[in-house]
C-alpha cells in the first residue's frame, strides 16, 4: 500500500527509552486558540520539542507523569 505520510515513531521511541532529566525538560505545550495540550520533552541544548501524548484531562497528565517519573512540568504557550 502506498503511504503518503510516514509516521515519526522512531524518534519518539528514542526519547521514551532515553529520557534524561539533564538533557530533556518535560513540557506541556498549550495552544492559545484551541486549548489543546500536548505533553512532551524539550531538548535543553537545541530547544527542539518532541511530542509524546495528547493531554485531554487530568488522568492523561497523571499517566504521563507516572510513565516518565516526572514530578514538575512547565507549560509553554
């Protein structure tokens, strides 16, 4: 089957397996227009954001925190 768009799963799996608090900062990106929230990690050296999961409610946020052992998350708009 012909794929028009390829998924970026390889990069996400690399972050998931090698989350290092010294290199990555947990961040929630919030859209001002739609209110959509996406949790992910921001590289402290390059500033590149890698999205991990969509946050729809408090349960999703708790799941993200538990999965990665995160206690504090900053929000960016």
